[in-house]
C-alpha cells in the first residue's frame, strides 16, 4: 500500500497578486463532492525543520492558539471570526467544518536537518513518522501534522508551483491523518509566497507592506491559513472544491490575492494599519498579535469574504 495517496498543492507559480479570481464566480461552481470534512475538534502538531528564531516560533504558535482565543471586542476582527466563514461548509450528515482548533502541547524540532536541506514530499512524511515512532508526537486520528521548513531548506515544488500543501496519509494500516507543509519563503520566493509583504515577483509593481512579525513568518501565517482551510474542508480530495481534483481551487485558493475590500491585481484590498509601527494586517490574534489572513470563499454569499 503506498505511503502517500495524493498531494494538494495550494498555490500557483504566479504571485497571489496575479492570480485573483473574479468575485462573481458562481457558487454552483464551488461544489461539494460527497466526501468527508474535518468536523471533530482537531489538534495541531508542529514539526520545526531547520533553524527558527524564538520570535518566529512564538508568532506561528500564537496564530494557532488564536482559533480558540476569547473573542475580542466587535470592532476588532479576530482569527476566530475569520475562521467562522468555514461553518457554512458541511458534510453529508450536515455537520459543519470544525471550529475547535487546538495547538497541541507536543512539538518536534529537527534543527540539525537530519534529512538534509533539500526535501521531497516523501521526506516530509518520513519526518512525521519518525517523530511519532520516537514518541515525540502522538498518533492522533484528530491531528493535523504541519511540517514547517526554515528559509534555507528547499522542498519539492515549494516556491515553484506551491506555497504549501496538505495530504491525507496512512501512517499505519487503517489510520489516516492529515499531513501538511508550509515553508519560510523569505529567501526563496518572498514575492510569490509572502506578497503583499514583499514586492511581487511578477505583474503590477507596488510597494511592499510592512509586516507585523517579519516577511518570512507572516508569509508562513498566510499560507498556514490557506492550507488549514483546505485541509478542513477538503481533507481527502472529495470535499469542497472547484475544478480538477488533483489541482483543486479550495476555500482560500478560490480567492487568491484578496485580503480586504476592493482588492484587485497588485492591491490586496483595504487593510488595518498600526499608526505607530505602520504594519498592515486584518485580524488580531492571541496576545494582541496582528496577522494578515486571506479571504475565504463564502458559500452563503457566493463571494470571497475577507476578514477586515
């Protein structure tokens, strides 16, 4: 039985500023294919591969902690408010996509890059299996296992036609879990996978916005959000998506380049800005963290819904 059944690459080679979909895309084009969704509470397990600063680790951990963070005042858009759009995505039994996303206490670090600094998708699965075999991570049927690679680590297809992916993997016979990857794009493709915090690699030129947590880590957060939405609403390839099953447009990838109202190619839309630091963002997270999260396809309105 093959270890890897399929991968879902969740971005294109062109920067998000060029890949914008028309908001008039009919909701009938975005269809449910009768497969499972992740509807039970899920636990996020992080594998850090390569060197990450404590500051960057803290920002990413705060993002995942923000899903269950107490709601801030109504005037403050939050990560949990952004995620609420996925509640319209339901399975055959009418159960909505889970709103309970918890950052697990157990994490795994491979600072020495034991498999080298040029990884295949199979290598990423090997990392998760190794962490579970060693007892560093549990085998959790409700787990989503993220492998996060440092800026100097290359991964198959990352930055070439993808900013991240998720996959449904049978780690042991009869036990499938979601495994996903997002890398730090700061050195390899900031204009593709960290726009609008870097100048676009292609298309309409424009100034880079100021990132609240750093270009690389904020690029990762945007892509983690993208992958999370796809993994929950289309975990096995037969959930909610538009187009080809092997290259689907999912909940977020149906809305590339849209972060706020009025977005168009080269312009991410209306965002919030901190007057003192000049950083741009659209949601608040745990501990007052500021993040920029992509729009989600809203099944209710048939449009791309941004947080801000």
